[in-house]
């Protein structure tokens, strides 16, 4: 008992020191620093395409790097690859388990991955020899549901799980290369840095963590949210992160200043944030909420500058294409919409 | 509350059910609903409205609710107030008295407040037996307002088939409920009946309406007591019919072990052992980044040619793919070396420039290492050796200039080659290119010509020059024949 007490004391003392270090660099707040710039003008986006085809709640979507193809996963047990311009289904992949919670598109465009309550990450080869899409690998080792997965390249993928860990896999051998432990609650979401050297994870312990992929270490931890962090993303410059939580707020944390810079909230917003994505410049943050809307925030001034209303049920996932041209939202109403 | 420990995150609540995302929303709504009903504290006036032959007790108009929301929650846009009010209605806290669809309208439509007994925060998960009792008792009472809607009649028929063997029991319970209801005062009954109906509108919604009691399955799993006895709306004892959901598993909360705390201490030390940048600097960096890229952000600035999604004109993408970069695109290469290398055309142009200076080995090394990091594991060892031979070995054909420290480290790494064997060397070379060749690239003709679209002008003038020469010579040529 005595040793545990001592360890806790040490941990608390370190936390206090970190807090002090953060305060020491707080020579201003982001709000003060941006006082001189004007809010971005009202952003009005329209639905340009509606992707119909799923028969149940959509839980996840991910853009391909060509900004035209995207993949979506639904509880109807299907993974669909869409040509979002023509709204045609390029592939409709039936899944073994219908309780799918996440999907990802490889940067090369050769693979898609998905997973969910089966605790596995299944990799599908889209460019098979005979044209059929088959399971290429099943990555099984997690002891909890798969909440999110992201490819680093065709040979490596990172997954986050309800077992509170994130794992870096080698797809060829199907083995875990690195296990990232440290979260004390289900990991709900992850995002990879633009230079592919780091990734961030948001969890049900209300914290976000920055991990060094190569070293396997947690470099930084960010708190402040009052409930589960459902969604996380990198600011386009790679030096800041954004989180969305059940406490109905989004927060911007800076990695170099090691602290929260600003919170995006409004007394009129009561429902949790399910998903978020920054625009190409990072000036806008699009966040999907449980109240069926997407709110668009001016990331620097922390003001709402637009609303996307069009779904008839919760917005569960959102993504901005890599050329920044379009935003795709997926919902429990079984539709995906493309906006800009 | 100690800022320090809170800041590092903590899951402190004792009751996990209080944590559930729906519960968080319920508490917020209940706060609003309590305030809005408090007439003394500026709430809406709840009154009895005279209708044709009867009085409608305890109602308020949709417009009044919208007004209150706008005034008390500082909502400027009435559409937003309606959206918020509809959320409150969708969860069953207010309901229209003459409709099953739970939305808020900004007009004279009359609404009533739900009784706290039926509030969703009481964790009702009403069984079909309760629903059957409810529908059954409605058919027993000869009142026009209690007539079943089509979908309710269908539901009743289905339930009768499902509960065929225990229908007598359900019938008896329904009769008992009717007896209880009869004892109540007429006005009170009107109110209670409507509240009961609104309760069922939430838990058995009209087909096509959203079921707001649904929870994200990822959050469902954390319920601590999924096998608890579910309470019945009508006090019917649970006969063990409720099946435990396949999703729920008895996930015991993990108590942090000594190893957990030790690991946390390691992480905290890593975090402490880093240089914190001033917030003012960081803020400036964010502002300048967004400012620089806002002209490239299609959501903020109009694109040229137009956004392919608007108007179905794909010329923007055709241009991107055509390897003929626009001036705006070329300008972006000048923001940083990272931006130049991100764009395949930028990469090619930088390579071309370096080749003209006979110093392309640095970039080629950098690109080779990037490629190495993406190779399948089985190819890594061989490829790493190839890179060594090409760029770093004694007498290498594309010898790069590494400081002795990085050279030593890299050759050590190669004893056990892996994806990150060249990480240090790559970083060193990147910094070299950034501080030396990149700056010269930006000043070079290759870059400047593209940036100011000079090539086209030169070609044009050359073309015109030769055209006139030809014209002149052909005229003189023709003159000879005259």
C-alpha cells in the first residue's frame, strides 16, 4: 500500500509541475491574440450529392486520397466504396460481422479496412487479380471493440480499441508491432500526423494523447474535457490538435505550447460531438453533433459561422477531402451527403 | 477543484449511468424544462384553453416556447430556437397535444409538458408487455381521443400474436389500469393520458420518426448493470422474460495497478522534459498558417477554375493532374520545403533544379528513405542495403554528405536494418536541403519562370519572332520569282 501511495504522490507532483510549466508560457490567450482579426464570413454550403444505398445506420466514412472515392461502413453489414461524383457504388463489400464501427481507406487506394464488435481489423484488397474484393488479412489481438483504424501505408495500420489500447500492426505478417498503452478508458478515435511520425488518440477517460509511432511512447497528454472524447483530428499544420466530446464542446490544443488554446461551445448546443474535420487551411472546423446538425466553427475566433442541416438523424462521421473541395457527412439516417 | 489533476484527465464519477451521453443531454434539457415551467421566474404561461365543446388544460403555444428559448438562452435565430425546441420535444419533454410527431412549431400549436415520472432520465426501457397493456387499455375506453392510429393498431395485432399465450394476463392488467384511471378527475385524466401517450411516442416512435432513446453501441457496453431488473411502467412484475442483450458484457472497471501508475509517471516525465513554446508565438503561427492557406481553402475562397462539385465542371481536377501547374500552385511550393515536396510536380521541379546543379543526390536519398518506410517488412533489409551502397558506402555513386556522428549512428543501425534505420540521416539531409538548396531553388529561373508564368510569354514571343522571320523570307523569296 505504501508504495502505491508514494507512486501516486510522485505522479501528482509531476502533474503539478506540468501545469506550472504550461502557466509559465501563458503570456497571452488565443482569444486575445486574435482580437485584431475579423471573423470569417458566414459559410453556406449546400448538399451536392446524396449517396444512397445503405440500409441501416452509418457509423464511419473515410475519403480516399484522390478526393473522389470514399468508403463508408454501416450496421447493415456492408462496406461501400463510392465514386462520390457519380454517386455510383464502386464496391459493395459484405462483412462477416454487421456490428462495424470504423473504416479506413489506404493512401495508395489499394486497400480498405474495417472493424467493430468483432474486435478485429479486417483488411480488404480492392485491387485483387480477378476483380473480386477479398479479405486479405484479419488483425486479431484486441480484447475490446475496434473503434478506429488508419493506414500509415500499405504495410502498416494503426488501430484504437475499447480495450483502452492502440496498436501498430504489420499487415503482411498480421502481427502487432507496437502496443500503445496508457489510456484509462475506451479509445474512441485516432488520427495520424501529416508527417506520419505521430498519432493522437481520444478516449473515454476524457483525455487525448500524442504518441510517437517509432518510439512507442506517449509524448503528451491533454485533459480538460468533461466527458468522453469521441473524435480527434490534427490541425493541418501538424502542430495542434482538435477534439470533440460528449460534453458538447470541441477543443483546440497546441502541441508546442502543451496546452488547450480554446474551446468551441455555445449555450444553444446541448448534444455531444460525434465527429469533426478541419478545412484545408484549418480556419474552419466542421463538427457533427447528436442533434442531427453539423456546426461550422471559425477555429481562431471560436464563433459559429455556419450550420449544415439536412440529416434526419445523428451525424456519426464527417470528412473533408484532401484537396479540401468537399465535405462528406454520414448519418444514422443511412445516407451520406457531400457538401460544399 | 485542483486544476492540475483535473487537467490530466480523470474518470471520477461514481455512477457510470450518469456518464452516458444521453443522460448528459437529459440533465441539460431538464434544467431548461424546469426553468421554462417556472412562471414566477419568467417562464411561459401555462393555461387552460377553451376549445369548441371542452377545455384544454395545462397547455402552452409553440410560439411562446420559441420566444422563451430565444430570450432566455440568448438564441438570435428563430430557426435555431426551433431546432433546440424540437430536440427537447424529440426526447419527450414537451409534446404537441394533437400529434404523435415530436417536433416544435413556431405557431399556435398547443404543447404540454411531460410529467417527471415519465422523464427519460429515469432510465425507462419499457418492455413490449407494458406496450401491449397500454394499447389494450386504450381500446377498452370508448373515447374518440383514445382511438388507435393505424400504426398502433398494427403494433397491437403483432403483439397479440407474439403474446398469444399470456394475452389473458395482459388483458387483466389493462382492465386494472382502466379501473385506476377511472378514479381520477376528468381534467387530470386528460393530462395524464396525453403524457402517457407522449411517453410511448418516445419509446415506440411513429414509423419514420427517430428513436431518440437509441444509444451508440460503443457506449452501451459500459453499462455496469445490464442484467438489472427492468421496472415496469404499470408495475407488472418482471417474469424473467427480458433477454440480456448480446452487446452487454460484464466489463469490470479496471482499477489502476502499480504498473499503470509507473507508466503514467514515465509519460509525465517525458511530457515535462520538453520545451514549451509561448502561447503568443503559437497563436501567431496558427494565424499566419491559416492566413497563408485560406486562399487555397475552397470552403473559404472561391477556386479558379471553379469547384468541380458546384456545376459539375471537372476542369479543376484535370488541371491538377496535367502536370502544368498554375501560378497559385507554384506559389504554394514557396511556403516551405514540406509543401514543395508534398506536390509531385513541385518535387519534380526541385529535382530538375538540383540536377542542373549536380546536387540531386540529397533529394534522391530523402525520397529513397521515404519509400523504404512504406515497404513491406520483408523487402526492408535488402532495400536498406541498396540505399547504403548507392549513397553512403565508400565510393558510392551518389555520395551524400553526412556529418561523422550521423554516419556512425547510421552504420550501426544497419547492423540490424529496419524502416527507421535512416531516420537521423534523413532528418540531417532534409535540414541541409532546407537551408541551402531550397532557398536557391526559389531564386532559380526554373522556379521563377513557373511562378510568373514567364515560359509561356517567352514561347509566344519566340513563336511570333519565327513567324515574322518566315513571313519576311517567304516575301523576299517570292520577290525573287517576280
